[in-house]
């Protein structure tokens, strides 16, 4: 624990140093007394041009809430907590259902992961559990007293017409299908999600504590065989996002201010049934986001769960872009849903529109040099702070995904360089996904390929 705190201290010092260095290099802070060359924007660009340039510059400020939360989450709470210690006996834990939802397109992947997760849970000492696979197509899992396969009938329809993953999740809650008590717990996983010993202990601590109805933890993407280095390094930002704003919103406010992810979701059965996944078409594209906002509206509380789970980043850039497109479309539907009060989704809306306006705010990279405009130093520092935090999140994500003690300093530095090199590509893909998401059909659910094809050698 002491070693983790020392690491955290070094991380905080380096984080502050990185921000200061970035502000100096970007010219937001000057160490000399030289005045910047003044450009009269009205004379140079006209009234309309001046207004457009300042609006584009101010759009950057939409990211402030999530940038501040990421900064606070990465510094206020120990970023290197180490091994999770059980706070009670696993034998005393309430019943836990590990629920995996799948279309059934990758049966071998599901079967292998069920076996692997089962063995790991048993090794940790948990006894009161089962693994439930909910699928649109029969997988024919081997018969086991702790495994249940639920096939969603093709003719099943929810009351509001929910589709995709929402439909499958709601089917499990129907009275003639559900076998869980309201006091039991569900751990929602995607078909490729792998448990770790730390995550199982963290879940046990969370349910034994029992103070909050919903919880979520960290997911990392660079474990075991890396299929696509570009997408994996790009996803290092998501790792920092979990350790930053996700931790802060749950530890400090116990509310999903910026929503949450669709996997590594822990819910109490009674609360999940009351919130429900039957939220119509608008709640089916980003079902996790809609569910979180609805639970927030109804007064339920959330907490962060210690211990990480493992997933794979998309295997191709096409899947990576399709994934981002679905997220932006789904979150936009939630932001515009009349059923969710504005006060509940205000931070989500600001975050979403900072994403939607990404193509406009990205243009500042070019326009800042081609069409400079005078700005107050406070605005320059704020924009510089936003840029520094976002870039550092890639570095920290690599630090969590590729720890130095495992790979050594040389490989670690190469990973950092690789992650920073993916930023331009990531920005291009995100911009395309935003434009495509806004112009494309909204109620679609693209399934990302998650099964590694092992070549057969003859």
C-alpha cells in the first residue's frame, strides 16, 4: 500500500510538471516580458470572421467539466491501489449472478470465457454464485450446476419496443424468466470480458458493504495478446477516463454525472428491475447510458469498485470507428430524451456536445496559426490546461496498461511514444465518427468482432 502511495505521489508531481511544461511550450505562460504581436481581428478577418473564430475557440471550453473531473480523479485518489483485500468472508456474501449478454455469434469465445471466469471465481473462494449467458442464438453450453443458458425467443417483444442488448437484458427480468431474489446481485459482462482476482474481491467488498445499489470498476485493454496495437494504444485514454472522472463521480458524488460503461456493471436485482431496460428505441442504442441516467433520476446511488477487468480493443480501425459512431448516436438519443430531466443529464449533455462539436474545435489546431486572434491569458491557460490533461491521459493509460515493472523502461517509453503517435489518428477517426453519427441512421447497433481467429497450419 505504501509503495502504491509513493507511486501516486510521483505520478501527481509528474502530472503537474507536464501541465506546466505544456503551458510554457504552447505559449500560454511566458517567462519573459515580451509582448505578443497584436492582431486586430476586425481589420484582419471582418466582423463575421472574428465572431466565427472566437466561437470556435470558446467551443473548447465545453470539455472543462470532464477535464476537471479527470484531473481531480487522477490526483485526489490513489492511482496505484495495489492488491484488493477482502473485507469479509466470501462465504457470507449474498448470491451473485455473473450475467453475460451475447448475440451468439461467437460461441467458442463465450464457452472459453465462461470456463475461465468460473475457475477464477472458484479460486478466489466465492461459493454463492452462478454464471448466466443470455443469448439470441443457442450456444449449447455444457451442463453445469452453476451455469445457466437463457435463449431470448425471436418472438419476444418488450412493452416499449426495446431492441438489441436492452431487449435481452429486459427478457431476463421477466417474472417467468428471472430466478433471482431482489436482494441478489448481478455482474453484467460483455462476452469478451475476463474477470481478475482483484475484480472479484472488489465485487465481494462492494456487495458485502451493500450501501449502494450500483457499481462499476476499471477495464483495461492491453492484457495477454494484443490484436491491434493502434486501437489498444488509443484506448489507453479510456483507461485514464475510468481512473479519472468515473472514480471521481462515484467516490465523491455517488452519481453517474457523465454516465458509465456497459460492462463491469454491478447491480442489485430489485433496483435493476425497478429501473428496467425497457426504455424504447431511444434507450436501446446506448442502453447503459440511458439506464444510468434513469437510475440517477430515481435517486439510486453508485460507487466505484476496486479491481480491474480485462477486455480487448476493437480488432480493426473500421470496428473502432463503428464503435465510436454507435456511442455518439446512442448518447445523443439519451441527451435528447424527454423522459430524462435536464438537471439529471446536464453534465452528460455538456460532455456529449463537446464530442459533437469536435470537428469544429479541432479546426483550432490549424486556425490558431493561420488566423491568430488576441485572447485573455486566462483563456489561453484554460485551453492549454485542457490540452495538457487530455494528452497526459494517454501517458497515464499506458502506465496502467503496460506497467514498467512488467515491460521495462525501454518498452514502456516505446508504448508511450506509440500512444502519443496515435492521437492524430484517433482525432481523425473520432471526427469521422461524429459526422457519420450525426448524419447516419440513429437506431442501429453495430456488433464489433471480438473473436480471435487462430490460423490453422497444415
